[in-house]
């Protein structure tokens, strides 16, 4: 077991697999998976991760709503969040930032790009 | 195939830079340092783009000034940096777009892996990528297989949603399902380097995005495009599956065409109106067979095994016909069904002729009742004649109903205008409002719809502008950020009722009272019920909004609403709960052509009081009556004190009942304007055709018109709001009741 404790929230199983593979490549293999915001909130009872990777477009509770909910909870207020999505316009970037995410990464991304972003929001202690 | 050059903006990290800037804390040296570093990186990358470089250099300079403390107003300089970065973004977009080869000049190409596809198709290639390509060299077969399986699942969900959209194009939940399917397929396939599928999914997603944002409706040509996209995506998934087995990866037939159409549907003449020609058979299967899309024996096989699911779904699953074909068939079926229902042909008739016909029929009704009430018929002992007259009466009433129905129209049109208005207003105000309409099929006299339009517009504006709060305030109040406006119409007690309710902040009693006292409308709110207070907003010139918005307002208050509804001989009531919302209830007569009235007698005169204005009538006990100094005669009814107006004094009629306890009090008016009219007796309910009094007599206060009664004599129709206003005016001016205000034999 190495790397950060990461919660990965994405409704697509294939996507989660790809993302997990990317994370493994850059040395993170403690990944909890959730299929949407509701599922993720339920799984959070097992403890706070070091980082959230969250897709935007998901059924039931989308990424923005989930991030908003996290930021409203004292326990997860300061856990870094990266949104993995496809944002193109300034409006969308603003929406992501306003919801409370620390950063975003456009799909598709390389493991290196992901590593860079993670390093940015989770500075080594 | 271009596997290299990425989107230039992305490689310049300018968007990241902008993001960094948004989050940057001015006082933190760490943040400034990070920003400075990012600027340096961008500068190095922008070496080939002079204008971008220029803007970035300037931004760097400004940043240095802030860090060194040389800037006198850091906040202003900071926003200047933001502007410069934006300029850099615009410049880089402008530089790259027309000349694709500049991208090559930008250093820092991504790792040469086919797994990273270009975000834009290479301009050197044709509109659609070439017909045959290879699976990416480093493709992970397991992952690909998983993607295909999952892709099918999303497609299946999208198919079900698309079919339900065929019958209900405004089902936003279904639109979201389809959108998400396209979106997810796009994202995953991009990772896997499946350019063809991710590009198509991207364009299909954009189309659905426009539907979701209500820019276009999911009907006609747009629906066709989405259906075709699903079909092609399905074929693409199948092609990938085959390619995993070693076959070349082929683009399905029609890919290129669809790809082009999706880029700019409007340019190809696609709109929400384009619909295929309908044909005759009725079952979905029959339609498919008739169109040559499926074989009859196949359809029958499917029908046998269909089980619980709808036949359309079963046909798609069994691959007897494609989704596009089934959806078309469903649409055709609907068209036929709807034309079947309204199969009767129609013709246009001029409205003035129709109006005249209805007037004439009204006259006929009255003439007939005159015959029926003639003493020869009633008491003459001519049984045969009475029977014939009775029969004629039945026909005449049917004729009346029929002619009235010709001029009745559903509320649908009026409601749709409000839906549009709500959307526009909400958008302008930065609010989110859902309009729910109920009872769109409720019918009302055509002539009234037009008059009703103005009050409705005003009420909707009022509700969206002032009633429903901005999303933030709503959230704070624990409500959904999306406000709900409900517009409903229904028939009740011979009237048409229109209700408009919102779930906004409700009316503010204190504010209304303050304003009313300030403008001298009332002296104090002592003893006023909520409803009485709320009704004050209908007073001319009354508006509690200090700031007049450009959307509603204009300073005029809700008196426009009141006037419009009075003109229709209707009445309006308000219910409001603070923080919970406000409901306006409008009651209108079914038609203006015929007035449902209560015939009352005052002395030897008879008057008609429109039923819609009457709350109740009662015979008062002596103790309930009192005379209050300065306010005249009052009566107490169920703890409510209201003025009593004596019709005989108002109209100067002799020999009427003076003692109120022997007569009847009829309660009319709304809210604080409620009053009781003293009459001798009620003679019964009667429908009358309202006539104007004619130019010779002109406008008589308190009287809205006249009507010919069953015995051939004229009865005056009481104008309820007018008569109360008149009585109040006389009472407060202290003048004696005018005698002979109106006398008609």
C-alpha cells in the first residue's frame, strides 16, 4: 500500500478503471470507488480520504452538487478536490471553482498530467 | 493521422493560469510566487506568439510590482493582470484557429502516445476522419471490451429515454439521460484513443446540451439527429468489438454524413419542425412493415416474445429494426392518432359573424322564454300549445349551448405565452423559475382570453420579479433554488377559475400597511384582516416596490389586474403566507355574452346582480344593524362589519322596504370593499343577454347595462364595483342620496 488515500467518484466503470490505472502508475493504490455523489457520501463513513477525484456529470448527485455538499461538512471542508471532467468555457471553470473544487483536469489526461495536478493540490508534508 | 499537436491553449496552460489567478490570495507570497512561475512557463511556451507574449510580459511586470510593494492599488493592478491573461487567451485562440500549422511551432508536445487523441480534427483532413482506422496500438483489450459493454448499457438507457421523448419532448430527465450517455462515451473513448467515436459522441452531446439548455426543442429534425447518433454509436461499438477480434476498424455507413450534420444542423436545414410524411396503418409494427423497415414475420415473432416491455423496445432489442426506424414509426403513429381524433374538417368564420350569431341566439332564448311565460300558454289551458312551446324551449337551449361552444377556446394558448414570459423574466432577473400549468384544456370565451391576457402578464411579472426570491435567498430560506409558479384553470360553480400561485416570499403585510398609510389609502390597519390588507395592492397607484425594475414595475400597481378582471365581470382574491408564497384566484363568468344573474326586486323595479359578484344574501336581525358616525349604516355578519347600501335610495325608488330586517341584504364586492345591498326580495336566477344602455343614456354610475327580461320588460344590470364606489362616494361626501339617479320604466 502506498501513496495517498484517494476517493474516486465516477459513474462509468470503464472510466474508473482507467483512472485507477493512471493512479497506480503514479504510485497511488489506495483508491475507494463510488458511482455518484450519493454513493460517495455513504462510503465516506469509513473515513476521510487525502484527496477526492470527482467526475462532473453523474446521475442522482452530480459532481458539483457532491463537491458543494463536501464543502458544507466540517470534516471534509479542507480535503483537496480535483474535478475530472471536460470543462471548456470560463463559465464552467468558474462553476467548478465556486463549488469548492481545488482544481480540475480535462479528460482525456495522461498519468503525468494527473500527477502534476495532485502534486499541486496535495503538497508533500 | 495527426497524433501530435494538442490544443494550443491547453499547452500554454493559460486557462490554468486564469484559474490560479481567480483563487490567488493577494497577501500570500506563496500564491504570488506560484503565479509568477506559471507566467514564466507560459511565457517560455508563447515564444512564437508575439502578441500573447506581449500581454504575458505586461502581466508579469504588474505582478512584480505587487510583490515588491511598488503598486499603490494592488487590487486594481490585480484585475489588470486578469485582463491581460484574458487577452492572452483570446490572442492565442485567434492565432491558432486560422492557421493550423502554428500548433506545430509550439514546443512541449505531449508524450507520443496514440492514447492521446487530438481534441480537434486535423484541418488537413476531410470533415470526418477517414473511413478505416486501426485500433490504437497500445490498446488494452480488456479495457476496450469493458468500454464496449458499458457503452451498450449507456446506449440502451439512451434508447429508452429517446423513445419516451418521442411522446413527451419536454421530459428533461430523459434529455439528461441521453446527454449523460453521450458524455460518458465521449470521455471514455477519448481516453482509449477511439477518435471516431469520441468525436461523434462529442457532437451529439453538444446537440443534447442545446436541448438541455432549452435552446432547441427535442422534436422534428433534432430528434432525428439524436436518434441517428445513437444508431451510429451503437454500430461503432459493434465495429470496435469486431476490431478486437482482428477485423479492421470500419466506420459505419452514414458516419460522415451524420458527423457533418451534427456540426451545424441548422445549416443543413434541420429544425424542430422538419417531420416525415405520415402514412396510414396504426400499429408500430404495421408502420415498420409498411415503410419496408422490417418484415412482418419478424415483427410477429417479436410480438410473441415481447413480454412486459413495450413493443418498440422489443423490436430494437431483437434488432428487427433500428432505433431510428422505431422512433419514426412511433411518431407517425402519434400523428395518425391525433389526426384521427380531429378528423373533422374545419372552416374559418369571421368573428363578427360569430358574435352576431351568438347575440341572435341569446335574443331567441329570451324571446322564447317570453312566449313560454305568456299567460295564454301558462293559464290558457292549451295543453298542446304548452307542450309545443316546451319542446321549442329545449331546442333553443341546445342551440344556445352549441353556439356558445363555437366561441370557446382552451387556455392553452394564453398559458403558453406565460411560459415564454416566465422564462424570459426569470432569465433577466437571474432567477430560476419553473412554470407548471394545469387545466390548459379548460375552455373560455374567446373574447375574454384577450382581455385576460394583460392581467395575467402583470401577475406573472409581479410573481417572478417580486414574489420569487433569487436562488441564493431561497437556499438560505431552506427552499429549492428553483422557484415554482403554478398556473391553473378549471371550472367551478358555473365560473372559470384561474389560479396563479408562487412559492416565493409572499406579500409583506407590514410593508403594504406602511405604504397604504403613507399614501392616505387607509388611516391604520386596525381591524383589517390579512385578506383586506392584501387587497389594498389593487388600489390605483399602489406599489410597495421602492425600486421600479425595467421588467415589471413601471410604477403602475396591480390595479391594472383589478381593472381587467372587473371589465370581465370577474373577481380576484389573494391568499398569501409569509415565506411560503402567494396565490391569486380569479373567478370569471364563462362568457360575456350571457350573464348569469340574480333577479332582485326593489320597489317596483327589478335589477340583475351578476351571480359571480354575489357572496351570499341574508336577512339581518335588528341587533346586527348599527349606524356609526362618519361611516354610515353598517351590518355585522360573522364578526365582519360592512357598510349597508340601500339600493332604493341609491336609485331613488319609491315604495321599497325601508326596514332592513324585513328585506334582504345581498353581500357583494371583495375584501375591504365588501358591502351589503338592501333589496326587497330575490326573484330567482336568470340568464340574460347584457346590452349596453346605448349612446343616448350613456354611462350610468352603478349600472353596467340592461337586459330584456322574460316578461319583455327591461331590467338593469348592477355593476357591483361601480355601485359600491358610488355608494361610498355619497356616504363619505356626506351628501344625501341622490334621487332619480336613474329611472327607467
